C-alpha cells in the first residue's frame, strides 16, 4: 500500500486546507516553529543538508510561495493541515518505527515506508529543491524543505489525496472522505512527511 502511495504522489496541482481547531494548533509550539518556514525555498536547503538517517516525525506540508501562503490565511493554516492529515497517515500505518529514509554522500538512499523497503540512487536539484529517488521498480519525485528540527519530503498533493479518497471509498470511513473535500481548497500546496534525526 505504501509503495502504491509513493507511485501516485509524483504529480498534481491541487492542495488541501481548512481552518480547524486553532487553539490545538497554536498550542503546539514545535509545529508553529516549523510552519513559520512553511514556504518551499524560504529556508534554503542544500544537498549536504539531506545527508543522514531520518525518521518519520509526522505529516509535512508547505506552500509553493509566500503569496499562496498568505492567500490561504497564513502559517496557522499549514499547521492545521498537518493536524488534520495525521489521523489518515495513522490509518495507513505510517509511524516513526516503520518509516525512515537515509541519504548517503555517494548518491544512494535506503528507505522504509510503512514497513516497505526501497533503495536506489537519488539526485537533488538545489535550484528547485527537487529530490529524485530512483529504485528498481519506481521513481519518486518530491521536494525537500528544511524544518526547525529536520527536513520534510513533500509531494504535489493531488495524487496522494486521490489515494486517500480511494481508501476512504473502500473503507466507508467518512472522516477520511473529508480529505477529498479539503483537497479542493488550496492550490500550491505540497504535502508529505516531516523527518528528524
């Protein structure tokens, strides 16, 4: 399932977002610290920043420009998106114990996503923050962002949301189906995973 998710998240233009329980979001100081950097490229990331072993921390998100972030309503919206998405990731079985990625200086990577192992070669385009991870059976394209305590690997969100909608339809879980409604709210959103060492 995780491998299928990764294959589906390589393209798309729509995002998600909706204001939720702001008191819950604002109360999480570390989340707020990360969303202050919730625009791709605002805090420059280099190839050297990627090197290391990273463990999944939680959902990640970023907007593609400060203008889009402002139109969405600011950093609190980005934090709220993370809060809303986490239960869906939990349902997919994504945890810090079974989801991690290691980028090595020799251009190779190893990853485990929800217990599914991947490995191969990667490249990083510092101009547009794009990471291309090539494996035996699939190529994963994502965008890297620096957080206050690690990195995020983010995807154009419509393909990820399509998967979540499909799972919702199969499960009949109306809470997950809500993601489909939220997905039409914002353009210019990248959605994925926050990692820390």
